[in-house]
């Protein structure tokens, strides 16, 4: 059984994961609007991943007999001056999320909740990957600078990203 404090903290984090999904969806439509289809595709898949993070956390809460509550989702911004600004935003955002997950682990430890501490290790590992992938895109966009050809090449490369919803999280059937 989750303590009330743990239940609340997990609900708040699930909300931040959903906000991440909303933010990346916002970036996806922004890139669509400026005809950068590859960047838009990458962001759309990223939004899907964040939705999985949201549901995985709420599934855990519900599975432990807790209450999965949907909190209001903050509205993200909807325009960015350049791919560089957008990917800098992604990188900054992921680092903030890593901090939130670490704080959540501390709450679980304080609550002497070993199962939740263990469960959150998946998110700790995921954040390492998220930071790595956003850093790698940010480096490419930085290297491209204002070179239109290099930006188009980065756009094409990101357009090749693939992602499948893991079993149990299939939202958009093929
Ligand atoms: Fe996430
Ligand atoms: Fe993320």
C-alpha cells in the first residue's frame, strides 16, 4: 500500500511526464508549421514516449491500490525561434525532469517504501538515455548552425527515428 504522501508525489510526477508529452507535441506541431518534417516526427515520437512514462507511473499507482488522479496539465509554449532554441529547451527540460525523479526517489526512501524506490530505478535509467539522446540532437543542431543544408540533413536524419509503443501501452494500433 502506498502512503498518501507517496501516492501524491507519484501523481504529481505523472503529471510532469504528461506535461513533457504535451511540450514535445507542441514542438512537433511547431516544426510541422515551419516545414521541418523530420524534427516534427522526432518530437511526435518523443511525445509518445512521455505518454508511456505517464501511464507506466499511473499503472503502478493503480496496481498498488492507490488512486491515479489526473491533475491539470500546464500549457507549454507553442513557438520557438530556431531548432537550436527548441532542442536547448528539450535538453534543459530533461535535466529538470532528472532532478524531479531523484527527488521522488528521496521521498520513497523517506517513506521507507522499498518497492517504489525499486520501481523508480527504471525512470532513473530512462533519464540517462533521455539526456543522452537530447544531447546528441542538440550537438547536431549546434554543429549545423545557420547552414541550411546541414539543418536539412539533421532534419532528414531525425525523420528516421522509430518507436513502438511497448506491450500493454499500445495506444495507436497499426
Ligand atoms: Fe519522461
Ligand atoms: Fe523525457
